């Protein structure tokens, strides 16, 4: 009698994380003009340009330093963003990646449970750095629902592919929820009620990053 092989749940390793970060940079390059146009209505009009600078620094870091572990990759991405990006997006995204990296320091592979832990660490770190919460019309409005969706998927034992799709849908919903909001953080606060009717550019870029996580990768094949 032959042995029966039980398929295991796909997991994310360091190489997959590196590929994910590269996809984030590709998403920024593809949508930078749109992000800058969105920011022109609410802030300095430089969100796309700033992220281009930041992910150019991230690409250079990945090309030269080659961090080997999941935690090291995420922490190095965060540091590259903090040190290269002006405005609010560098410190906020930097804090998110750094906190995720710290949470991943003992992890060599990520299942849904571990990914949910990192997403929560990222969201909490960003919220602390930006002193923001849901409804403030910030990056957090897209990131927090995605983290919640991953936590729910971990709790109900959903497979990775389902968890990632749920996170993407939740991030999209959070992004879209910023349109009617009045900004309570950042430069957009100065507009008061005139900030209504515009998507928050940070929430849009965050959705793009969550969607990049759910893009076809080795874990889906």
C-alpha cells in the first residue's frame, strides 16, 4: 500500500516576501501619477512622487543588502522608507513595515495566522505613529480593515488564497470609505468640509499594497 500524502497549506517564505515588496514598487510606478493627482486635491500633491523615491530606495536596498529573513526584509524596507521619503507617508509606511518586521523576527514562514499577526502589528504601528484611527481619512482606513479580515480568516481557518482575497476586499472598502469623510489628520485637515468627496491618497496606495500581496505568487500555484 502506498503512503497517502496530505497536502499542506501554502505558506509565504522570505523569497515570496521579497517578491511582494518588488510588486509594491511596481504598483507605485504604475499608479504614481494617479496618487499625486489625488494628493493634489488634499495635500501637497506629492504622494506618488514620494513613494517613487521611497521604493527606488527599497529596490536599491534589496539589490545591495539582500536581507535574508522575513523580519530583516520588512524592517529594512521600513528603514529605507523612513530615511528616503518626505512628508507623512515615509514615517507612516516605515513604521508599519518596521513593526511588521519586528513581529516577524522569529518567523521563517508565514501561514494565515502569522500573516494576520504581522498585519495587526503594521496597523498598530502606523496608528501610533500617525495618532490616527478609523474615520480620520488616512492610510489606516484601508490597512485596519485588511488586518481585521486577515484576523478573521485566521480565526475561522480559511486558506491563504481566501484570506488574501478577503483582505483585498476589505482594503478596497476601507479606501472607498474615505471619500465622504472629513479629514482629521494631515494637511487635508486645513480643508475642513472641502475634504469631502475625495479619496485619501494614502488609503489608495495602501489598497494597492494589499492588492499586491494578494497577486498570484508561489503560494497560489
